[in-house]
C-alpha cells in the first residue's frame, strides 16, 4: 500500500475530479470502476515521472497488508 502526499491545491483538484466521476454514473458499481481506472491512470503517470526524473519522485514498496477499519 502506498502513501501519496499532496499539496492542498492538488488534493482539491483530485477531489473535484472524483466528484465529477461520481456525478457521471448512476450506478455505484460503475462509479467505483471509473474511480479505480482513474486511480490506475494517475499511478501510471507517477511511475513514468519517477522513471524519467528520479530526482523528483521516490517510489518505495511497503509490503504491509492493507487493514480495513
């Protein structure tokens, strides 16, 4: 599981994008699918950025299993 630290502006932008996706779909399942696809796209962009500019982004792997509260 990874932790992504965002500045307030980026966090607000991502929140607004998520709200747009939620509003677009009538079904909760379709909304979750869209949010997961969007998340995968963002993760792919972060990995590509880290590969091109290792001085800007550091990726690490945490093998701790996720805990559901």
